[in-house]
């Protein structure tokens, strides 16, 4: 088996390079799964896949170890998904981890062209679709929300922060005092599903008495 060691070294070096390329893009965007995470996942998937083929040489099942890689990566991906008062973040990072593990498995199986090609496509999706997303955002829905909340000092900041975490663009924010309530008017822009998600999240935010939509 000694003749396989140089090839394994090449596979691991490629895993560092390809996983690092995707991880760097995530790192630059301050995502939860960054450079080191993606490199380690890609290297681990590559090594496990290579070992599965070695185990299969002794009349074993080459797919058994590879199948467990997906289960393990699923737990890691789930850890990057955050639920914060109705707002869900980290789905793209979880999906990226899943694809990076597939790239590592392709390297372990010797499918170098497929692994490099997939990396290029993933980079194109993560970085190259930003202009398209902005174009979609310009044609997305606009909602006006009126929030009645307790006049706490950080209520307005908490609501604005929640809007950004949801993925919507805050176009206008005004607040005024009405009797015992702090009334906040928000104009937000983004995908329709995010508007509904924000509405639910605001209703669960401490200090918020009511939320109405003035579309």
C-alpha cells in the first residue's frame, strides 16, 4: 500500500487548496464556517473516503464510511444554523459545508477534475451572484411596519438589528412617543418570505406590544 501514499498526499494538499478557497470567501464575509472549518472538513472527507476504499480491499463495503461522512457533516452544518427570535441564519454556510464535504469525497475517490470543477462552480455561486441578488432586491417587495413597544432605551436598536439579521434592507426608521408606547415605523425591502419572517420575529421580541403592516 506504500505506493498510494504520494497520491494521498496530493489529495490532501488539493483538499486544503479547494476547501481553503471556499473557506476564504466565507471568512471574508464573516460567516460562521470560515477558512479553517472548510479546510478541515474537506481534508477529513478526503481522508475518510480514501480509507473507505482501503477497507473495501478486504471485502468491506466502500460506501459505508463515505455514507457516515454525510451524517457527521450534517451535525456540523446544523450547528451553523441559528434561530434568533424567529430569524433563521446560516443556511448558506450549512449548505457550503455539505458541498465542501462532497468535494473532499471526490478527491478521495480520485475524481480531481470533478472536485476542481465543483469548487469553481461553488465560488461562482457564492461570489458571482451578488450583482444578481442586488438586482432582485431592487425589484423585491417593500413593507411598512408599525411597531408599538415599551419605551426602553435599546428597543429601537434591537428592532433595527433584527431587521438586518433577517436579511431585509432597512430603508427608513422613525420613532415617536405616543402615550406610554414607543411607536416605530419601519420601511423594509426584500423577499416576500422575509417580510413574513420579520413580522413573526418582531411579535416575539421582548418589549414589543403589537406589530401591524401598513402595506
